[in-house]
């Protein structure tokens, strides 16, 4: 009663009460993990300075609850002391050295027992953690989540790479089509220029041929002077007239027959040039109006 009625001595006694200790289940035990180990931690929890002590829980406990539980026990703050097992110190004052020696010996024993108890509790927590199937389940869930994120990231990278590949191919195709189009346009432009150039040459031949066909408007043999004069005016018209009017004149000359009709067509063309200000009337003698 003296021990149990004194709070300090009662705590010292409870610290070494082996009858209150509960042995952990065997690692090979097939019993209920939560029930067996829950009782062990409840027994150890009475030594905690921090209250309330978290429960072990069950297979429905959340990851946060399980982590909180093991974090608590890995950082366990115990009030357990071992003074109750001290060697009795003599009360007499005659042998002070012996008294100090026993006190030092008791202090060392207390520290050793405290260290051993901390190691015992740490091993107990390690064993429980290694047998706790929830840890494996949480790790598998985390692995699945990481793999899902990895798969999603790889899928996104693949999608972006495919989009980039398609875009690059489309850009390449667009450039090729643009180059082909430009090449075709250049070829068409070249052909058009060649055609226009050939048309001009043809129309000029028509103009010169029109006066040759009517013997340069001579009634008999055309003299060299007459030929030079007529061709000179023809060349002057060719130099002054634009390609569109040149084509029109060539068509008109191709459609008429006889010297009078041909000359009339030439006179009309020259009159138009003079009217537009492209030529002077005094430069023409044969085709003067």
C-alpha cells in the first residue's frame, strides 16, 4: 500500500511490472493481425507521455491514419523509469564513497535499461510494420498511381510527338506543293512569254507580209526605194504600236485582200496611232491619211 499510494513510487513500480507486459504475436502466427498487435500497442501505450495514443486500426484505415500511427510509435516519448530496480543505497554516513559508487552504478543501470527498453520497443514497431499488409497495399497503390502518371505522361509525349511529326510532314508537303506551284507558274509564265513573243514575231511577219503580198502597193515592179519606204513605215508602226493593237492589226490585214484594202487598213491603223499621240503624221508618206 505504501508503494501504490505514492504516485512517484507507483509509477516506478508500474515501469517494471512485467505482469503488465504483453508479448507480441509470433511472426508465423495466422491470427488476426489487428487484434493481436492492437493489444500489444495498447499495453505499451500506457507509458506514453502523449495521450491519447493512436489505435492500430484495421484493414479499412486510411494511409494517413496508418502513417500517423507508426510515426507516433517511432517517435515514442516514454515516461518509463527503472529506479524501482536500483540497488539499495546505505543510509549511514560512514561510508560515503560506497554510497556514491552505488548511486553511480544505479544511474548507469537505469540508463542501460532505458536504452534496452527503447531498442525493444523499436524492434516491436519494426516487426509490426513488416507484418502490416496495409503497408504493402499502400505501396502497390502508390506504384499503380506512379505508373498511371508515367503512362499518361508517356502517352502525352507520344501524342505531342505524333502531332509534331504530322505537322512537320504537312509543312513539308505544303512547301513542296508551294515550290511545285511556283515552278509551274514560272513554267507557265515562261511559256506565256514565249507564246507572246512568238505571237509578236508572227504578227510582225503578217504586217510585213501584207505589204509584200500587194507588191508594196506598186502597179509594176517595185523599186528598191519604194520597198525601203514602205518597210520603213511598217517598222515605224511596229515600233510604236502595242502588242494588243499589233495583234488586232495583224488580224485585220489577214482578213482583207487587194492593195487598196490593205493600204486602207494601214492608213486607219496609222491614224489611230497619231490620234493616241504614239506617232506623228508627218513621219508617214505611204500610209498618210
